[in-house]
C-alpha cells in the first residue's frame, strides 16, 4: 500500500485533532499551570498548521495559507520547548522573545516570496526554525525537573531526530533542490507528516505524564489557607506559600533556612514488573517516612507525586550534612522494611538560602535539581555517600 502526501497529511491532522481536543479539555478542566498552557498551544498550533496546509493543497494560489502554516508548525515545536522550560521553572521572558522572533521570521520569509513561491515558499527558514526549536527542546528535556521523568527520554529522542532531519533537509534543499532523488527519498512531505505523527504521540504521552504529577498537588491559589493531603504533607502551593512567608523573616533575623528535597525513582518500572499495588505501597512508605523523620518543626510539602521537600531553619551548630544523611538513611530503611521485590533509589538534594538566595522557588528548584541528579548518578550532596 502506498500513502500519498494528502493521505498522510489528513492522517496527521486527525492525530493532532484528537490529541488537541483531549489535552486542551483536560487543561481547561484541571485549571493547569503555565507549562500545560504552552503545551496546549503546541497542539492548537499543530492543528491550525495542518488545516493551513490542507487549504494550500486545495487552493495552490493561497500562498498566505502556506506562510501561516509554516509559522504555526514552527510555533508548535517551539511551544513544546517553552512548556518544558516553564515546567523546569526557567525565566520565560527571553525564550518567549526567541519564539516570537523565529515564528515571525518564518511567516515573513514565506510571504516575501508571494504567489510565485509555491508550496516551498520560505522553506529554508521553516526548516531551520524547526531545527532550532527541536534542538532547544531536546536540551531542555535533559535539564531540571523534566530530566527526572523517565518518559521524557522519548521526547528528547524525537526532538533530536527532528532537529537533525530538518537541518539535513535544509542542506539538501539548498544544494540539490526538491526534484532530486535524495530529497524525494528522505526529505519529502510524506516523511514530514510521519515525523509529525510520531512527535505528537510522544509529546502527548510525556506532557500528560508531567502534567498529571504537576496537577495532583495543585490547589486553588485564590484560597489563602494551607492545605495538607491525607498523609499530612502540605500541598505544593501551600508549602511554597508558607516558605515564602518564613524566608523574609529568617533573612531579617540573620538565620539560614535549609531545604532538603527527597525523590524516589524506579516506581514506574516497579509498577510494570510487580504491579501498581507494590509501587503504591512503596510511595506511601516513602512519603510517611519523610514526614516521620523530618525535623520536628520543619515544613514538609509535596514537590510532585514522587518528591517531598523539607524546609527548616539552621543555626550556627546545625550540621546540615548530618541532617540530610540521617533523613535519607532513615527513609531508605523504612522503605526497605517493606520487603518489596525491588528497592527503589532515593535521592537527596540540599539547598541553603545563604548560598542560593531567599526565594522559595529558587531554593526548591535547586534542591530538587540536586535530588534528581542524585537519583541518576547515585552521588549525594555535600559529600554524602
């Protein structure tokens, strides 16, 4: 069976439409954060891009549709990168400016060629724009909180392949043109449609997984009361709110607050190999152990579904290394006491306000990044072994 360009573009449109509908509806119902909104923008942009390309196929003289479709296509890849950056709590001003400049350049390049540009109007900026955002996206999925999610590796691979493919496509387009055998064999519209389908499927899986963890602890920001879950652990926003109140007071008093983040890994593999019941039991034991062994007057809150953060004020005689080591060792011992088939890895990350700053988000981000790194490498902060 041979699939022509129109059939593959229709298939890509159907995949994007279904993905967009499901993801955007979930985003609206769950009242998700900024990262999910960027990802919703990616699916909407992909949907509009496919519609524009179908219009251009039916009406060959509609060069404006081609230009807008190119812009939406590049914008969709860029939105995936922006969502990952927002999820990693990066400053978003510069990335948004880069996104706007790239999308505008792609659209203007296609419009500048006018009706005579045909379906390949503005092709080189279009290819390079996708390569740029594919590269930035693959890098961002290997950083920060996103890096700690096993499913993000699939998105990294797809974005990296897309970046390399579009870069090579630009080179072949300039050197040999669209009529060359190499271009038809490896870089024509059919392969672009297939790559789009694979990217959308991978993006839906990864962004839905990330969002589920992000939304589980989301509370109504308009409510100014602290809320705890069934384990007695502060919800994520409640924890951040309480810490944001305490940090200025600690700074005024000359105190040095400390944040310790503990993160547990391998639960997905445990669930697949031994069943979700065993994974749930390990996660409950982990959360209960952190709360039980944290310093008595410490704040204990959610980082996400597999992370718990502890915040407390140190004194001149506090040995932060000893506290972190003791907390992690006790948590590991309690989890091991379950006698499960697999003992998941527990990573710990530490951040001191005197070193990182007295901003709640930055303290939590630094500690969580260190914990994610510890899970991957086995190396713990401050020389803890």
